[in-house]
């Protein structure tokens, strides 16, 4: 059994404390995708974070292992260490150079979005005007497919995500997005998007963030409820978990340098407010997920699929 958390955020700082990952490991998680930057982060910050995270992982071989293949995830679990990969939330760190996808893959990036909430030169964000995947976006998509990076449509615009899913040669995931039918937030996804994702062989991973679950103090039961909705719509082979928990450390300032404008990335019109932070499911929600899914009628085999086997399948089809 492999438990896979498809998205987790530590402070975007090279000295981030990795001990929250030990708690996830203790709760039964075997692989975590950790965020190394988004469209709001300049490349200087993304590179600094990647270098810092790689150094922390290398200095703790008894706790963590940066993996590049599905079999390495299984081996790490057998060895009792937590397997890690990096994800990028947006294509702006590629600096409009499709060949940067392979550079990031070499550094440990295993999954990426094409846009974060707002439009960029590659793709549309979910809180911006619908245009669709740009000609550069099609080149980036091919480069991301070729680099063996999982294509991730969380934070992307609805129309654009449908175009990405239609054009991708590999399965596409939503690493942290929930059914709009259960929680009508602009970051959530329609039944049409969920069905298109399943048609690629992909996986919709359920976020543990309050606004996207429609629950002020979210629990594992809320995550299970959203997972069951996706399973009922497209089958348990297309459901995963990406708890999207964001860790902050008061002593580490990870604000993007250079004129960072939070109201641009999290617009008021989409329901965001300055100074208002979301709540997250607790780190050990993973311990309760099997029971909560069982309560909703899933079989042990289906629960194994949802908690990790589906994402392992996507990784096996994509990573090289
Ligand atoms: Zn996100």
C-alpha cells in the first residue's frame, strides 16, 4: 500500500523546516509532492528554494529521498523513508522557454501547473479571462510531456484545462482541486473537467483546504465526501488525495521579492480577502482517511486506489 499526497507547501525558503513532513510520514504517507514555486515567485527564489530543499533532503537520507521513478517510491516505502518530488505551480518559472521543463525535471520537478489563478503567456488561470492554451502553451505542453513531468491543471482556467487535457499525450491530474458541485468556489472544477481528466487516465486529488471543501474547520470526513463524489462520477480509479496543507514559519519570510501583489493572485472578486487565511485539515488527517472512505461504502481495494495507487499509475506512465 502506497499513500500519496499530491501537493504540500512548506515555506518558500531554502531553510524551511521539514519536520511537518515527518508527521505526514508518521501518519502513513509514503510520497509527498512539495511545492518549490508558483507564477508569483521569481526564478531566483525558485532556484534558491530548490537548492535549499535538495540540500535538506541530501543531509537526511534516513528520513527523505528525492525520487524520479515509480519503483523508487515503492523502494523508499520499503526502506522506511519518505519519498519526495517537487512541483511547480505555474509555467512562468520556465521563462517562455519550453526547454526549461527538462532543466526543472533534472532538478527534481515531477509535476507542474501551466498557470496559477491568473493568465500568463502559456495558459489561463482559474480567476481570469478565458482565452485557452496559447501557441507557446502547446509547445510547453509537449516539452512537459517529453520531460516526464506530470501535467497538473489545478489553478488553471476551465476552458484552458479542457484544451490541455485534450492535447496532452500523458494522463493529466488535478493535484489539489475539488468538485464545484459540492463547493462552488472558482478554484474548484466542474463535472465536465472531472470527466475530461478521467478520460486522459488521470486523477482528481482532493484538497484539504476549507474554502474548497466548503467546510470552515475541515476534517478527513470532508475530504472523503469530496473523494466519494468524484468516484461516483468517474470511478475510483480517478480519485486521489492532495491535501494542499500550507506550513508557515514566523521566523522565515518567504514573500516573493519585487513588488508582490497578493490581491492580483487572489482577487477579491473570486472571494479572497486580504488578511483572511484558510483553514486546513490536520496533518494527521491521513490516519482517518481509510475509515472515512470505508464509511462511504468504498472497498479496501478502492481505498488503496484513492490513497495512492492511482497517482502511482500516473507517475509510472509519465516519469522517466
Ligand atoms: Zn495551489
